[in-house]
């Protein structure tokens, strides 16, 4: 996969997860007060992980065509952690 394709794929994933976080926020607004706290804790974790993934993505974007593969490992790790956290959130609240 070339750098441009990888960047498009990562951006699409970031956008999708942002939308899913928005859905969780909407559910939180409809939840009981007790559950709202649990939602907010989970949403905070997801936002932090998404921000970490975005930071890794920005490193890939800023890297030269020759060096971007060096940053891909960190971006992939952040993506995998975010995917696991999102799956856990949906299994808990979805």
C-alpha cells in the first residue's frame, strides 16, 4: 500500500470513529444519570485513543515518501488499540 492510500484509509477510519463516538454521546444523553457517568468515562477513553491515533496519523502525513513506513507501525498500533476500545464500548453500551 502506498502512502497516499494509507492516509486515505486512516482518515476514513478516524472519521468513522468520530461518528461512532457521536452516536455514543447521543445514547448517553438518553441514559439514566448513573449510566451517563459510565458512558462519559468510556467516551473520554475513546476520545483519548482517537486523539492518539490522529497524532500518529499526522506523523505519517508529515513524513516524506521515503520515511513514512517508519511511522506506520505506531499508527497501526494506535489504530488497533482504538478498534479494540471501540468494540468494547459497543459491546458494553450498544
